[in-house]
C-alpha cells in the first residue's frame, strides 16, 4: 500500500470540509452515524473542521442492536447534537406498498435510500450539507447503495482506502470498540462487509492499490502478493460490474 502521511491527510480533509461549507454558504453538516468506523471518522473530522455546533449526527437504526449504542457513543463522546430516527416503520410502509416481499438485498437498499431521504430532509431544513461516509474500497468495488449511502454532497473519505481509514480513526481518537468491531452496513442481522464482499479489506486494498492506482497487470499482482490469480480476477470483476454505480445516468449521443 501507499505510504500516506496520516496527520497531513487529516489536515487536508478538515480544510476541505471547512472550504465546502463556506463555499455553499451553509450553517454546517449532517452526518449519518451508524456506529461503524467510516461514519465515526467523518463525524470526528467534521467536528475538527466546524466545531461541535456545526455537526448534526443522525442515527437511523432498523435493528435494535449494539450499532445503536456505538453510534450514540460516537456522538456523545464528540459532544455533538444527535437525533435517533427509527426507520423500521418507514421501511415497512415501503415494503407494504410494493405488493411483493423483497429479498434481503433489496430490503437493505430500501433502508439505505430511506436514510438518504432523512439526511437530506434534515440538511434542507437546517441549511446544511450532507457529508457521505463512503471510502475508496467501497466505491471501487460497488459496495454501496446507489442513491442511498452513495448519495451525499461531499464524501471526505472517498479517496482513502478502508485500511487507511482505520489508521486515521486511531489518530483521531475514535472509540476503540468502534475501530475493532467487524465492519457492517447493518443491512440485515449478522451481516458483515467482508463476508458480503467475499474478501478481507486488507487483501482487497492491496489488490486495488496495485490494479487501479499503479496499473499493474493481474499476473504481476498475484505474484507480488503471493495469492492465486483468481483472487485478483475476482476483484477486477467487482470493479467492472459496478461501473454504472460510479457515474450519473447516461444515454445515447445523437
């Protein structure tokens, strides 16, 4: 992986957030706080940039589990205003209106898009921007919901790999239990990112860095990392299969 100056990265991101808020002439930001490391890191960075008064944490659980307590811990340790909005009745009303029972992936997408609607409703009402929490590993592999958690005004972590977010979180003082927990989007009970992705973040990031940033050949990456070529090809398929999620809709040119 690349050698990143994490202290400099923190300063650059805080400056970026401050600049974008000033450019938009808004009063602060809204962050969806899930109890995971990405949203916790964004919340910490936003407070560094804007102060406690410039950040609203929106906690939007569907399941009553430890993620809710971890999200509260993040907000309370930062001293920011936060709101808890239980999205279960909203999501369940969507499902009831569908006329069919969605599978768990579709249900998870409805949850993510419901959260996006709530984030923007609060941001609009408060004259604020929505800060996204997606990182580079998720964006390159398509591990996000289009128009859900992939929707935001600015995404401070979007050029940082997941393993780099871990290092920045440690530097910022994100609660240790949030850093050490298994990453999860909370889309269904027991769901974890790495199980769904089919690869560990540490290996994924090593492959992505070589493939996307350095432009190395697949065979060279496999040899360098001492892994089967199939693992590299798997990551390539994730990237290619999610291309549509990384751009705005397009149509034919006349």
